[in-house]
C-alpha cells in the first residue's frame, strides 16, 4: 500500500478472515506486532518460535472504552499502553510445598474409619440444623476427640519461566454494541499514545486515521467485509515515521502471526467426504522481524 509521496506503510496489527465456499475452505490470520529492545530481539524471537501461539497466546491489545476518534491522543482516558510481559516456560523443578491438614485424634491416635464416620455424621446433622453446636461439643467431649491442625508437605512440579518485556503499538477504542450516527461501529484500532506523542500525531474529523505535523496521513485504519465470513481489520503506519520511532527508542519491531485453515460449508455438509482426501484443519504460525524484511 502507498500513501502520498509514495511512502510505504507497514502493517502493525489486524485480523483477516476469508471464506470460499466453492473450495470448501476458510482461513483466518492474526498478525500481532510488538516492540522489543534491540538487545533482546534475538532471544525473544527464538523463544516465540518455540512457543505455541494458538489459543490467542499473544498479548491482547489494550482497550479504552467510550472514547471518540477525535479524543485521540489528547484525552486523559486514553492511556499509555506501557509494557507487557511475555512469560516463557523454560523448564520445571520439583519443590516441597507446605499445607495444613485437619487431624481428628482419640488418645493420641487417629480415629478409626467407623469413629470418623460417626463424627462426620454428627457434623452433617449440625450443618443441616438437626443438632445444635452444644450437641456437637458434647459428642466430642464424650468421645475424647481432639481436633488440631497439622503441618504437612507435598511435592509439586513448578514451572520455571523467563519473562520478557514488550510494548504493543496499537490501542483499541471500544463503544457500546449499539450503532448510532456518532458511533458507526463497536470498536476501532489506532496507534498507541506513545507513538502519537513521540511523533506529534493528531486526529481529524470523520476518521480514525492520524496525521503528522505536516498534515500528512500517518496511519490508516481499515475495516471491511462481513464478519464471520470474509472480513479484514487492519492498521497501518507510515514507514518513515515508524523508522524514526524505532531509531529514537532503540527498539525493534517483530510480528507474531497465528491462524487456522478450516473446512467450511453450510452446516459442515460434506466434511466427512472432504476429510478422506484433504486435511480439514491446520494451525500455522510464524515470527517475522522488521529487520529481516529490510535486508
């Protein structure tokens, strides 16, 4: 995609869904971009490539509610995205964990099965208001039952994790589901407050796109199609501005991409026959860096 003066734009985030009932297929893709410190890029990429990104493992975009496009980025309710922590499992270890256990004793020994059963029946009747608290205490005193808390230990397997900090460059504005003249949709994506403030970006009327100090369009927010069928939701940023931001902050950009390809027909008709010849379902993912694309 091009903007005026042939400036490239870079996809920062989106959701793409395409349906082809003639081919009995549909596909969806989540491209999610993240800012990472330069010195941590290789380590984060290596760990992401080993990580299952399915089930929306990638961090969700920060959401801000009941804001209009014209309130970006100056409104106080439009906050900085800040840092997001990615937690990678790097191993496991065995550890002893303390816990408390209630003991029922009689003469220093544990109650027999029959004795414990009788005690539990008394407690059950008390909870069902068939016996009073005094009745329970009398039963315990008569049978010389001691109740105490005992400290025990058990062995658990604990995951060892490596945490890495990233920054999400996109924010989502959410409105109520009901559409109106001033609210044509339930949500839209815009550049983060960090990007807007650093680059001096401002809003314009009747659009979620943002503009730089020269009144040139800095970002593009697209929303097209029929949700649940063929639908695109994409947010782009002008390349020269992105490059300036990355250089000033000494950070890098990467994308974690995850999606699925599935069999699709009305009411899943013909799935069994199709699956005899072709895989009916496939999950795929990739991790791409902005640096690699420019080499």
